[in-house]
C-alpha cells in the first residue's frame, strides 16, 4: 500500500474541489484494509472512507486519513431457480457492474444504470433512480469494523435501508467500511417502467431486454443530468422532502400544479426540483457555482467554484424554499 501525504483530492470528488488530505491510501483486499486500520497513522487521525466522491462536498482540507477501496472482485456465488447471486468488490465502478450484468441479461440494476460512484458507496447511500433503490437487490453487505478490524456480514434486513439512507449513515456512521456487496439478480428480468417517461422510451422495443432498458435509462440521464467529467456536480444536491398531508393540502390550494407523490406514513413527497425552480433558482449562478438549467436539484461547479460558493448557494436555496413554502429541504450530499 502506498501512503500519500498532503494529497490533492481533486480527482476524488466529482464536484472538482481542490482540497488536500493529510494522508491518502488505497487498499486492494480485506487483508490490506485490516493492516491499514491497525496503523498508528489511522488510529491517531480522523478516518474517511470514500468511493469516487460523487456524493461528497469537501468544505476544507481533510486533516486525517482518506482511504479508498480498490477491491474489485466480481464473482457469481450461488444460484436458485429464479436468481443469481453475485459478490462484487466495493471498489468496482457502479456502472461497470451494471454493464456487466446487463450483458449477461440479468435483471435488477438496469434502472440504476449510469449512476456515478462505486459499489461500496451504493450500499451506504442506498442509491436510487427510476423507481428502484439498490436496497431492492442487495442480499448482504460485507464490512470491516474500523475499531477492531473484524469482518462483519450484514444481512440486508439489518441495514435499515430508507430513502438515500442506511445504518452505515446513521447509527453505525464511521464505524464500518464496506468491502463487498452481494446482489440478488433476476434470471427472468422483472422490468419496472412506471417512473416518468421510461415506459414510453422503450414502448417500441419487442422483446424488451435488460440492455434496452439500461440504454433508455442512460439516454434519459444524459439528457437531464450533467456529466461530472465535463461539469463538476454531485447529482441531486438535495433530497426530495416529505411533508405532512395537512401542509400539502394547504399548499395545493395555493399551488394547484404542484407535483407530488404519496409516500409511507401518510406523508407526501414533493420534488425539490419543482420547489427550487418556483423560487427562481433554475440556471442561476453564485460565484463559481450554479444551479443546473435542466435539473435545478443539481448544483454545478460552473467556473472554479470553491466549496464556499457551493455552500452559500445551497444555503440561499434552502432559505428561499423555506420562506416561500415552509418546507425544509436537506442536502443529500455529505458535507466533509
Ligand atoms: N422538476 C421540475 N423542474 C425541473 C426538473 C424537474 O419542476 O427542471 C420536477 C418535475 O415535476 C418532475 C420532478 O421534479 O416530474 C421529478 O424530477 P426527476 O424525475 O428528474 O427526479 P428528481 O426527483 O428530481 C430523483 C432522484 C434522482 C434520480 C431521479 C430519477 C433524489 C434526490 N433524486 O430526482 O437521483 O435520478 O429521481 O429517478 O431522489 C441522485 O440521487 O443524485 C439523483 C440524480
């Protein structure tokens, strides 16, 4: 393992913020990770495990140890009549995994195609798109406990998955590092096409294949979302807020076209993109930061933005949504 010091994280966060980590190390196996966790350098400094940094906003230099998985295994581990279970290393690029299983005709990941990031972070963040969340196809998550270096296997039922959240972001935050994820894939794909215009996009394709749905999802994402390699961003900056039915009824009287989705517990989900657009932020810039003109839920690094520019813009957006609608929107992106 190579220990880098005073290391630029520019290529490790999709916002393209040039901050430094005091130490940066990549590990290639569970054994290397365990060895790393035992080093004094790790025990004496704050530790941050990152994937490809596609959901992070570094607000300052990180005075600690940043670690990054290069565990890149991919293996089929068991098979039943309906399913194939694959075990995938946390360092595998998420969309490379989606492409591999789509080539095999296995169902489950197609709606999640082209999401930036890596497999380990997908299981922490519970990535989701087009009506599917990764929790729907996870069976187990393999981890190492930071304090002890012991391995622990989490069944999906123990991961407390919810909308863009898991136990690894809440009660067990910064306590475990994900080393591999076991996915349950469908031999006979069960397509979920009821989100937005996905069914329209594939309507003329017969017979429908995993690859065709994947291609349609990629085309939709490319038309709506900026490529991080061309324009720094971290996908949706905010989560879609959930509000009480009474609050919703009151707002709906005033804003008759307000889009909404019914959610569990009598709550109503409102697209944050709509709220932000109504507040006049779409396409606006602030210092080097901006609000993407095709999808205002995405904040962009338009012109050498500093983290400060992005934070100020995000705060200003939250305030105006709160003032206009009485709704608190929360960042989906993790501030470091
Ligand atoms: N909308 C507007 N103006 C716009 C764009 C959208 O008002 O310019 C409204 C429309 O009513 C639209 C609604 O927002 O119907 C929803 O838009 P979209 O389908 O683009 O989805 P989203 O709710 O904005 C979520 C995820 C995305 C995911 C898409 C598709 C969150 C925080 N974001 O966005 O995930 O790709 O659905 O499933 O849940 C990410 O997490 O980084 C991400 C990109």
